[in-house]
C-alpha cells in the first residue's frame, strides 16, 4: 500500500547497531550462493534474531529526542497514507473562500468504516515536490480557516470530525501574520470546541504548538507511541531557552514532549502502540490500529447528544493543568 | 480597598528597577526620543511620554485603577495550580524563577483580575502583568483568566481583557499550551450568555495568547505602537531570512490589515471601553462617577477622541 515501504531502509543515528547487523546479513545473503550454504543461513538466522532483539531493546528506552527523530522519520506514515487506507470515497474540499487554498492542511468528506465523516489533517509531504506543495505541513491562516469551514460543514450535516495532527507548527511568515495567523488559529480552536458532533484527534507525528492545538482540541485526543506534542518545537524551545537551537535534544528532554508524559499529565486520552522499531517499519499495522482506536472512541461518543458532546469536551479542556500527578 | 493605598504603585517600582533610591531613577527616559520625564508626571500621564506619546508599559494595578470608577475595584481570587509539574530547569530551576518573579511583582502569577464599575456599569477586567515572566500563559495565568471570565458570567458583567504576553510559559510545556483551549472554553461561556468580551492588546502580545482568548473578543482594541502577532519578529526573520518591513506587527499595521477594530491612545481608552460596553448592553453611562478617578491627572478623556482613535 505504501510506495515508500519498498524503498531502501533509512536508519536513525541511534539505530546504528541494527544497521550494522542488517548490513552483515545483506553481505552474507550476497555470498550465499557459494558452497557452505548451511552455515551461512544459520548465521543469517542468528544475526536476524539479534537484529530484531537489538531493535526491541533500543525502542524500549528511546529518549525524548530519539522519539522526536522517530516522529519525524522520513518514512513515517503521513496523513495521506492514513487517508488512503482508512477513508473511502474521499472527496477533498479546498480553499477558505477568502484568500487561498492551503495544502498544508488537507481535508474533505469521505467514509470511515462505512459511515460519512469529515477528515482534516496536516500533511508534510515526502518528496521535495510534495514537501513544497504542502509547505512541510506548516499551515497558513487559510489552512485553519479551511478547517473551520469543514467543521461547520460537519456540524450542518451531523458528521463526526477526524483530525490527524502532524506539524512542526503554524508557518511563521510575513503573509501569514498579515492575514491573521493568530486569529485563524484561535478561531479554529474555538470551532473545534463548539462542535456538537464528536471529534477525535490523533497525533501521528509531531504536534507542534498552537498550529496543532487548532485542530487537536477534540473529545478524544490520541497519540502514537513515538509521536511528540509540544508547546514549541524542540529547536524553537532551545532557541528561546538557551538562545541556541542546537540544544534541541536538551529541550526535548526538559519540555516533556512524549506521548507517555502527556498521558501522565492527562493532556491526552490514549496512546496507540507502534510496531517495534516505529510506525515506519510496519505502516499497514499502525494505520489499522489507529483506525480501530478511532472507531472504538467514536462508538463511545455516538450515544451522546450534541449538548453532551460539547459539555464533555469543555469539561475536559477546563480541567487542563489541574489534574497533574 | 486598603491594599491599594498600602502597596502604592508597586508596578512603578518595577519600572524603575531595584536601585530606585538614587535620584536619577526619578527620571524615566523615552525609548523613542530620549526625552527625560519626571516619574510623577509620567504616572499622572498614564505612563505615556508627554512629548512623544510613546506608551510605556502600565503596571497592572494602575491599569485597573485607571479603568474603574473612582479607581476602585475588588480583586477576584484566582485558583491555585500545581507547581512545576515538569520539574523544569534550564540555566535555573523554574521554581527559583517563580520565586523571583513573585518577589519582584508582589503577585502570585501574571494575571490580576478585578471587578468594579465603569461609568456605573459593573464590569470585570483582567490584566496580564508583563513584568511577571513576560506575562506568560502558564497554568496559573490560564486559570486566572478563566476564573475572571466565569465570575463575569456568574454576575452577568462584560469582561475586559488587557492582554500583554510573550506567549506560552515554556517552563510548563504542554500544560501551558493547553491553556489555549481552556481559556477559549471560558470565552464561549461569555458569548453564550450574550456578555460583551472586549480585548485591549497592549505591548507586546504574541504567541499562544494571541492565538487564543486575546483574538476572540467581540471588539478588538490595540494601544498605539503595540507589537501584536503570532510568531515573534526574530522567528520570522530567521525563517524567511529577510528584514521585516517597518511597522510590521504593530497596532497600526494590524488595524490596516483588518485584525483590530480600533487603535486607541491610552488617554481615550477608558471612555472608549465605557462607550462600547454601555452600547452593547444597551445602558446609559453614569458620568458622575468618572470625574473622581484619582489617578489620571490627565487630559479629559472625551475631548480629542474620534480623530485620535483613528490614528
């Protein structure tokens, strides 16, 4: 399903031991045609076992900065991958009706497990061309105003709203400021909170700052195991705290950005487990699990009246920062 | 209202810094023109430099006193919040920074909320104190804004927000970010009750504060020259690698781009706020009360207003 899954593996720095083992396995496979085949295949098997064991060990104790790198992994499934796998009859809807279409936020209507929904998500792109098209997932005011438009459509037709969050943050540019980036984000959060239909947000990679909050203010907020959600990207945090953006690793640690931290602070409701070695090593499984989690949460919310849905969401966000361990 | 007289102008002391006993600190220099102004004259002029019209930051208590009839207001208690859940430290521990900020401002956190009357109409108002860790929006500040709005909702009063903030409080991480949706819930409660919510954007207001309650007012006012934006100028310059145009993200620029309703000089602010509140709740101002505001020995608010408010 993922074109990218067949490409060359790309290893993160801390995955070096695994890369080395995989390299030796590949070498052995290459010379495997000669004599002594029995020994080689036994060795391959041993190395494969060791590689997967090493991967498990590394991923059991990822640091916040390592998680950040996994969350940003170039092969990590993006919103468009979730869209393709989970939403049928997807019909993209474009533009904010005021100024422009902003492809950093993709949205539209479609079917999720048979039922009509509105889907909104940030897309970072995965080739130079698509990254530019989607502005690396950094939306301008038009993107948030489109999100508001789609939410009001959902409200009018009583459709649940599914949001996929993956952004380093809203785009900081002259035009974005000129056209009211702050106001656009505030209105999008406002619209999310006002919905009488259920909304569910999943942080699939990076949840960066107000640019993420704008579409992540939902009845249920979930995060993938190795995704991050931050007040400002680790680089921006480091440059604010130490005037030194190279200290991003320190910032990621100090800022408590992991799904596990956020669950502990009662900021999110649920963590969705990733396959060993991260979502990019088995995209189909993780996308399926996300679909199941969304569906389970939608079922829980389906019996509620619009008023109850609003109340549920408000109660949850009014409690933010009071229920800290 | 004893505390007002007891703790006279604590904010003004902050403005002057700790060495306030030395005579040179009785004079304040205009950041724009270098003009020297005697501190008493500055206070009497609402912290606006008389010659240049430059708006200096106004201490939080003085801000509320300048708004309410006779300068009188009752402070609203704000909830206490968990302390330092992140166990945060950068160069210093967050708890130490907090301690310093409290000592410096005499305030528990960055937001002060008061209730009083404005030309006879009961209103609730909150001020963000930029001297307290840059007016940053942490859990305490968020809880205070919410408490103020909920108090306004309970007593059915308009709510006026004097915003000033560098944005989120980094040391509280994601819990700071969550104050954006949290405060937005409270704005919605005011809206549903049909209560006016007026925002006054003062210098500077940026980041998560502008991207939540500070941009959701029924009427948006800005003080002249105030820096207002989502991303800070430094971040934008680093991203686009070019110099920003003059006046970028200033109050007048936002007005030109349709992001604020009015740019109002401080001397006209009280009368403008009164007029808007009274118009929106369909009541008549009771002007007698306004005459005895003790603080501003300032120009009579109403005189030069319409032209100036448009400047």
